[in-house]
């Protein structure tokens, strides 16, 4: 099969981190090595930003029912506890402050603000090659969360997460083709001062990858200092504002139907600083959100629509991601269950509401309840990730590495998740039906003239790299081969790949002058 | 929360095997025990035969293109190597035998036979409670395959599968709520005589469960003896023909576009014996089927349409399952890859073709390439199973227990698969949007009058058992609780559940007189 592969081999590009593996040269192993070498971006079977939307968790009629109920909730229940600045902004646009202190939103106001809201948001990478186009049903997978533990798979223990852990997760993400952005996934628990934590979070994230970064500032008063950091990285405020490469995740509401005062002010500051925002409503069905899945979506949509009013009344067309993130409780215990089928449905239903509004949307998928990267983790992460992608969710947050219902982050799971997401992305890409692909020419040749099989047929060779994706770690050997190669353990392979990536990555990804400036201005723990 | 649960507890029904677990009584554990006790069938959050179809891997236009291409293939390429009896049957109906020995099918013939084909097939269980209604997009999950190994998870070895293994897999399946039928998953390699293997396969399958059983007879000459066996189990031929509880999987074609002579004659014999048949086309994309996914589906559809002509020309309306099972090759090595995204897409695309024809359909999903029940196995099995279900595939074959791309069957994986399929089925059920579920009454109470959360709200309690599914083995503890309970290992829990099921199951599920009759007439290895 080699001849037809040569042209492909000529177009190889380097992956962000060229992982040099000790492969036997020549023979079958050599051929496999050539075939598994990275393809040019335009020839790859999967890419960031492929279009989903083949799956609709809700019928059109039910989308409308949820939309109507959300408008009704905004008009009649409204949200309490907006900060004075938010009250001024939103009443200025037409929201009504009741005697009970709740802001209510006439539906005409919501519709006007939906019309103003930016539809074609791009989340920039520090390297433009990693820009994320959130239009339509384009799908991107990445990390997120606020795990307080790192999972040590070798000792099966949960330990406190540190700035160094976050940095390593960022560096690993930089090397993974199928993880498209890096949002802060862990809390730097070794950094005690809250401002320093925000700064070190930025350093860890931006220092490890030039993909788009997400963070979540802890206090409105930190924004100015954090912007100094980001301007230094960007090379000035103008450069930052032209291509803001960090977005801020704002838990601007505390469900049910309450604004989070401090987070709202943080959001206002981020908007003034030119930072894209994630309007995050993270209710928990059965606890802080209604238990029926449809009503949990209604509440999340209502809360995020309030956020759309807030943002667009303040800064029309400011880039914002519609962040309906309803979570699931295990109603027996009240504990969160991110790995449940109910969670997958909530996320898929939300993605469909985003499509309905034509707004860039994000939600959580890929969370494992399992403590370790075991079979349970695999089925939990895959179910919600594939449903999110097929729903056309623009930003699939928390899609890799997350265990114990968001309490633990696992580096080996992140590495394995890259393989999982490769297969998931293949599913999102779907079945290409073209004149060529339903042509019977090859079938005619093979059946009527040829050898009676398609092995080595030019049609087969033409699609083997562009339509089929091959895993990096996942095992496809026969039982016999598996014995011959020593029955490799999946988690051990993940540890090895993790170490290979960390050994070979260049860090930090700041030029020395910038790095020195950052270290002079801030207390960097890394 | 107990008061509202008492009425539910009163309606408890026994699962097929009541698994008595050593639970601490009283307190939280006691409450959890009540809440996890089996619910009455009509109250369960998931059931066999729920309707999928929310996901469409193919657009309507592309479904038509594939249909047209398949008709074209039948008309112009046709199939070779039909047995003389099949040639007689099919040319009698209007198929044309060419000088090249190929049977070609005018499209009018295919359309006429599609009109005759039975749409509302029921596959019976020996116990009518397990009947499978294959109408519409009703989804059922079960086993299948011809694995030649059993996976021993404790020693991480693959050993030859035996009749006893098959019997145990059947017994375990009988106890699993979310595995709806038991098709022969392993070859009884300890039974050397082929007729005795067919008989012992029937004994192992039917002796372990009263759910619907699938088998695959190895030789046309065995059918008469096997029907004696089945008549004995049924209590006579009339009883058997009234409710045939075993279907036969016929690999009636050897792709590409060739009939399998002997298997065709076996199929004819099964049809005469009143046995439902699975028209199985198991090409391998890139090897025995075209590599582009769309063309692989075209070929599988064409072959199964030839099967529809065959069956309905011989016995109009005979129950048959449209069994497009295209598999995937890893094109680097030629090895099968059942765990790939491409496989999930092939199966989903096929399910949509079944919907188009309105015929009961089956395909393969849930296959792991991984050798063991690890994280890779989890994501591989979940991805294709959830996509198959959301596609509305009537019969999801090979959905649990299958490893090494069908070469190995794993009992622990079967047990874990029950949990996985529970979550998958929850996804298939979808989001209920009713007047109640989008009512804002609860939200109003909670936000405007109540405690500000939904915990313990009557709405929450009303859905906690009927809309949420809880896993049996999967872990949802917090990291702290997980340490307290000794960091249980998932596979060890599966071993324990497997042993509990086997310890407590009554076997064989034949009355003593029948069992004695079977043992007198046949050489039973079990």
C-alpha cells in the first residue's frame, strides 16, 4: 500500500509536540509508523469545528415550549439579587425592578437583546491556528472545571491540586489533537492568596498552551492586575483587544433565578477589558434546578437569557457564550452525577436550545463519576461527549480528564480522552455521501472483474487516511498479538505518553523577555 | 423522602434473579436500599422497546441516494452463487439469472417484495414478558457473536470458550434488566461434533434464560434434529410455531455480492420450520465491503434487499430481521475494529435505512477492540451503543460483553454492560416535555415562596424513581466516601455480581421432565 501513501507522507506537518516514539524501523511496523504520522490539517479525518446537529434531543415543538416557558419565567418570576450596577444596566434597557427586589424581563426586551447578541463569535488562540469559530453547529472539545484534587493513578489516591498540576495539564493539552481549548480545570490549591491564584492560573494555562484558554476570576478587584498580565503576554493592550485569547467563565447566577452579585461585577469588568465571557448557569437538577429534565433546561435557558440581556444592554454584541450547564443530582443521595444518562440528555437538550437561538453555546459533557480511568469512566465520558457533539454543541466543556463528578482531574484520563475524542469527532463528522461515495464503480470492478475484495483497491487507499481515524493508545491488536506485545495495560500506556509529552514540550510558551517581565511583576509559583 | 417512596416499595416486583446483597439495615444505607429496589415494570425509567430515532446519521436526500444505489447494484451487479433452490425461488418471482451465473433483481421485484415483507415482527421470549416488539424505532439490546475465547479478567488471559461458558452467559443475561435478548455470543469449542455443537448451543442459551434466544445453525442437515429439540422445549411443534422463541442468524451472503450456498439452504429450512430469520450481511469495509462508509452501507443494503426477495418469494411475510452488519477494518493492518467511530456511524446509518424501509432491523454495536473491560472498552462500547439506540435500531446485537473485535467474550463486561446500557437506555428514552414538565409552578414556589431549592420538593420526589435511573455497580461516591468504603475496584465488583447471579440462579430453566427428555435424546455437555 506504500506507493499511494508517499504523497501523504510528503505533506506531513509537525504536531504541536512531536512525540518521538521508539518505533522499530522497516517492515510492517515501519509502514504503520508512516501511516500513523500526522497528516496535513486539511487531510485529517477530524478537525476542530466540524458541524454536528444530526441529533435532536428535543422536537421543534418542544424547543418552542421550552423557549416560551423560559420567557414566561423571566417575565413573571424574574431574578433576584442583581448588583446595583446590573440593575442600572438592565432597567435602563427595559427590565422591571419589582418591590420584591426581583428584576423581571418583558419578552420584547429579551427578543431585542437576542437580536443584538453576537452570533459569529471567534474565541482566539494565542496561536491563530487554534482559533475556535463558534458559528452554526461547529463543535469543539476542551477542558474546564474547578477540581480540587489530582488523581494519582499509580497509588489510586486523590491529592490536592497545585499550580504545577494545572501547568502540566495545559502542556499535555497543547500536544493533544482532539482537545481544542484549555479552560482552567483545577484549582491551584498551593497558592493561598486569591489574586496570586488568579495570576498563577493564567500563567499555568497560557504558559502551557497557545490554544484558547478559559479561566474564572475569583474577585472583581483582580481584573485590573490580571489584565496587566494578559497585556504583557499579548504585547500590549491593543494586541490583547484585537485577539483576546482568554475568556472568563462567569457564574453570574446562583440558581434558582438569582444573580451572583460579585460574579456579575467581575463580568462587567471583564467586558470592559475586552474579554469574551461565558454566561454560566450551573444549576443542579433536583437541588438548585427542577428535577424534571425539561424544566431544568427551562430554568437554565431563562437564566442565560437574563445574561444575554445583561451583556448586550451593557455592551451590544460583546462576545458571550450561552452557558446552560445544568447538572444532575443522584436523587437518592443528592450527590452530583455528571456521568449519568440524564446529564447527557440535559447537555444535548441545551445544545439544541443554543441552535434555536443561533447563539454560540457551551455546556458540560464528558464528566465521569468514576474515581479512576476505568470502564465506567469510559462509558460515562463517551456517552455525553458523543451526544453533545452530535447535538452541535459549540463548546463542550469538561470533556476530558474529569472524575468524581468534577472533584478530581486525571492527567492519564486526559491523555486517553484524546483518543476517545478522536473517535467521537469521527462520529460528529458523520457519513460523507457524495457522488463518489455512492458510485458503484469500485463495487462493479471488484465483483465483476476484480479479485472479489476491496483490499488494496484504489478507492480503499484513497480514504484510509482521510476518512478513518486511528487511535494513538487504544489497543486494536488481536488476542495473539496482544500476548506477544506483553498485554500492555492501557493506563500504563497513558502514563508513558503523558511523560513523553512532558519530557518533550518546550516550556513555558512565553518568550524569555515576556516570561521575565511576568516573573518580575507577579509572584509566579511555577 | 421516605413517605412518598412507600407506595413505590409496595409495588416492587421481583427481578428474574433476586440478587440478595448484604446491605446494612437502617439509616442512609437502608433508605438507599429501598430506593434501589426494583420498580414495577410500568414505573421503571427505562424499558425494552423504547423508541429511538432522534438521531439521523443520514439526511433524507442521502437515504434516497443510498437506496437508489442499492437498487442499481441489485439490477446491474446482482449476486452470484445462489444455490439451485434459491435460483428457483427467486427467478420464479422475477429475478434474472445471467450467463455469468449472477442473479439480478429488477427494481420492481425488490419493491414488490418490500411490500410483502412483514413489518410488525415480534421476537418471542419463552416467557411472554420478554417478547420483543420490533415495530417502528423500538430499541432492544442484546448479545451476539461467535467469540472463540472467554476473557479471564483475574489472570488477564484469553482461553477457549465452552458450552458451560455460554450457559453461564445466558444465566447472567437472564438476571440483567437492560440486556433484552440472548443471542449465541460464543462458540462451544469443547463440543467437537458440529450437530452436537448446535444442540448444546441451544441447550446453553435456552437453559439459561427465558428471554428471546438467537442462534446460528452450522449446517442445513442439522435443522431437523434441532427442531426436535425446540419442539420438546416448547411442548410440541404447534406450541413452537405459535411462539417461536429462537431466531436463526443466517450469514446468507458472503460479501461482496455473493450468496453463501449452504447458509441459504439452512435459511430455507429454518423458514419451513417456522423460525424467524436474521438476514445477516457482515461485510468488512475496506476488505469485503467498500471502504467509504456510504458505499459500505449501499452494499449491505443491496445484499439484505436480496435477502428480502429470497425470503418473501419463498414465504411471503415470514418474520425476518434486516441485518445490515457492515464492520470496519483498521485499514493500516486489515484487522477488524468494532470499537471505532466509523463502526458506530456504519451501524447508525444502517439503522436509518431500516427506518426508511419500515422493516425490523438489526446491526452490531457495543463491540470493544480492547482486550479487557478497561476505559477503552467503556468508551468504545458506549459510543456505538448510544448512537445505535438514538438511531432507533430495533435489535442492537453484540451490545455487551464483546472484546478483541468479537474474538473474546467477557462475563464481567457483560455485568458492567448492564449498567452502561441502563444509562444508554435513559438517553434513548429522551427528555419528556409535557405540560407538567414545563410548568413553572414548582419554580414559582421555590423562587418566590419556598426555601430556594428543589430538594425534597414534591416535584423532585415524583420523578426520582421514574425519570432517573441508578446504576447497580457504577460508583457515584465522593472521593471521601470512596476512601471510606475501601476504594472498590470496578472489575472486582463485577466479579462479585457475576458470582452472586450464578449462585442464586435456578438452572436449567427447563422443567425436570423436559430436561430429562432433552438429555435422553441428545448428548448434553452441560
